[in-house]
C-alpha cells in the first residue's frame, strides 16, 4: 500500500516536471530575437519555478491597488478582446504572442517595479513568467488563480458560516469592502472608507544591458 502511494506521488511529480519543461520548450519559439545562451541556467530557472513566492494572492493584490501602492505593474497577457471586455484596474495589455515586441520591453526588462502577470486562470500568465524569467528579467510574479479566482474572492466573496473563526469574518469584511471599491453594489449599502484616488501613470525605464565585447583573435 505504501509503495503504491509513493508511486502515485512520484508519478504526479514527474508529470508536473514534464509539464514545466513542455512549457519551456514551447515558449522558446517566442524568443527569435534572443540568442540561445542568454538568460539564467535551467537549474536556477527550475528552482524559481517551484518557489511559491512567485505567486501573489488576490487579497494581497487588492490591498496593493486600494492602498495606492506604486511599486508594481499589472500586465494582462490575454488577447485584446478579453482585455477590453474586462481587466483589472491600471492593467497594461501585452498579449502573450506580442510579449517581446520592442514597444513592450520597457515594461518587462526593468528593475523599478514588480511585474505582476495575470490571465483568466493563470496558465498564460505562467507562460509569460517562464519566458521572462528565462531571460533573467527581474521582480516577476503571477496572480494566483488569475481573474477567475479574483472574481470568486474579491468581486463576489462568499459570506462565512456562523461557526467559522473570527479571521474568516474579518477577511470577508475586507473582501466585501474591496468589492465595493471595485464597483460592486450591495442592497445594505455598506459604507467604506477605502480611498478612491487614482494611481498616477508610471514612467518605466528599460534596464541597460552591457554590450558583449567581441572575442579576441588568436595568434
């Protein structure tokens, strides 16, 4: 029984690793302008991939937006139609297929802000994170669960049951106030003191790469 459970665990881990490397392999086709040897090593990339720190929760992001935190850039990697239908406040649309076009590089290859990728469920955002991480771009994160989870937590939070802990009600209170901040109305007309001031446009400066010196000739 133990061996069977261990085999299942190992099989699951191997599938996850295989999935990661398929993403990496497929993503390389989007990098025609970059030489193969540029970027970080595969081992370092893999260690970054499995780190939970690369994700940001919908609650944490909502708090950043509401508190006017100026330290991040929101990048919506869905197509233009989905972006125009609905997106998060202050987001910039950079479709995954256009990720490395010249006009967008200043948002990705810089060290002023944290870059937070998001998509509907996180799949395309994970791809964007992988591709940019491979090129050693800094301060990259992914919205955990994407817009789908954002709707289920921030826009349409579920009221906790009466027997739940106080912390669950505190979290619900924050989410309900946050949903009102983002335009959701409630019959009880709950009042909130959350700020309404808009963020100012952010000036982004591209990281200047050092030019590689030509190899010296032999004797």
